[in-house]
C-alpha cells in the first residue's frame, strides 16, 4: 500500500504541486482580506469613530494589490509545474518583439489603469466618501480599486471610472478639505421680478442658516440667485439640495414672484 501511494504521488507530482500552489494562493488571499478588514474594525472600535477616508482608501487599495500579486504568483507557480506550458511561457517571454506586442496591444489599457491606480493611491486626490465631479459626472466615492474607481451617483446608480481617465481629468472634490458639504441651488427669476424682494423673502424663510446672493443676469434680463443651505454629509447633499430648492420655490410662488407675466 505505501508503494502504491508513493507511485501515485510520483506520477501526479506536478499536478498536485500546481493544485497546492493555487490552494495556498487562495488561502493567502482570504487571510489578507480578513486581516485588513479586522484591522479596520479594530481601528473603528479604538477610535470610536468612522475610519478616516485616507486610511480607508489606503487599506482597500493595499488589500487588492496584495491579493492581485498573490494570485499572479500562485498561477505562475502552477504553470511552471507543466513543462509544455512552462516552455511556451519561456518562449513567449524570450521573444522581445512578441512580448512588446502583447503588452502594447492587449494589456496597455489594463496596465495604464493599474499604474494610474497606484498614482491615485499615493497622491489621493479622491478618497472613500468624497463627493467628486469628474467629466460633468458627480458622485460619492464608494471604492477605489486597482484599475477602476466606483462612484455612487445621487440617484443611487454606480459610475465606474477607469483610473487612467480619473488621473488625467480635472477633478472637483467638494469634501477633501471639509467632509461637511454645503447644499447650494440656483433659482432663476423672470426678468420682471423684483430681485431684492425675492432675496428678502428667502432670507426670512431660511433664517440665519441660509445664504442668498445674486449670481448673474442673462441677456434676457433673468436673474439667477445662488441659495445656500446648511452643511452636512457629502452623501446626502442631493437630498438636501432638493429640499432647499422645493422650499425656495414654495416661498417665491406663494408671493407670485415666479409668474411668467407681471401680476
């Protein structure tokens, strides 16, 4: 019986080693994920607060980078156990022209996104929980991954932005300095409307928490008022702006200041 077992392991030595390497890689990925999450929970318990956006972003990125490296090493070790695949991989890598073509055409976008992800990790122009605007798209940063960044838009849909475009675009970050974001809406008044009266009415309605200023006037004589409300969490700014806009419209309509013709 021992001889039979020895013969089995000798015959399938390479296959078993490949399976073992994949199993070890999978186990290490699980351990890294649990370790990072446990560290995050422990930090929350010790501080008694939500995890800092900078630390949260770094922990998530480092976790995914380690998981990707472990997976690549595990697959490479498994492939090396098979002589045919090993020779194929060696011949491909030995040919600089073919390797350059593969990297240039097949993996350029992925590598560019990964490199941009590393740059975003180092510089951190966006962090978990930040309210940002990228290419006229606004959302709250939900996750920063190795190649893509996930934004949650005000209507609760997800915008998945490649890190390369994120790194190359102009980003408006409303909460990078202060996590509390002020809600601001634009109210257009018809040309015949008394703008001073409208401002007084809104100041009375909103109280000290509100701020009203005359922002601009177009060629038709219409006046745009910029109305600011209270500061709050970045992820509920859209809700607060909707409530502020509705309150302003109710106040102005009740006095007939939004009528299309003079009354």
